[in-house]
């Protein structure tokens, strides 16, 4: 086996171990009602990168492969809502997301970073749009806890 194949196998093994460890740790949670506070907390981050990813499935498409990934991130110190084109569900629902965002008066901009394409919205009430994508487009209750991936800031839900 050459060094490239060994490195590739080692990387895959590390990724599997990392996923298993993450599943055993409790993930932070938030509801759609808490989106404005979560966006505000992320927007005041002093570490970079800073982002929060919402992960959820719907009753009609359960399972990890069907999870929707919706995120807020800071880019050049500016908050934005991102629809990242990696997860299978995000790829399948790309047109649905774009139609919803555009019909709501937003203009997503296609960007690429680290060879990953994503739609980004920086203007307007992105907290409201995020909440509406979750509750109206996907039918998730505003009180349902959603799994989060938080980086670059601390999320402590308001009491």
C-alpha cells in the first residue's frame, strides 16, 4: 500500500471514530422560537470560525441521510443564513429552499468555499426566514428541540 492509500484509510477511520464520539455526546439544542437569541449570540462571537448548524429531520423522511442542515455563520464579520450543498437532503431540496426564500423576498447568492457550494442570504430578517424555513417549509413545531452544532461561541439558552 502506498502512503496516499494509507493516509486515506486513516482519515476514514478517524472520521468514523469522530462521528461515533459525537453521537455519544449530548448535542446542544434550541427551538425555532430561540432563533433570534441564537443568531445574536453567534453574531457577537469573537472567535472564528463562528457558526451554528440546525439539524433536523421530518416525519416523512426520517434518518440521518435525510437530515436538513441550515446554518448561520459569520463571513467577513457579517452574519448570514446558509443553505450548504453537501447533505443529501439539502441537495434534493435546493430548488424548494430557493423558491421559498425568493417568494419571501430574499435573494440567495451562490458562493463557494473550500470546494463546497452554498446559498447565502445576508440581507433582511434572516432570523425570521430561518424560523419560517423550519416551521413553514418543513412543518417543524416552534417548540421542538433541534440539534445544533455550535462553533466559535457559547450557546446558553435563555431561562
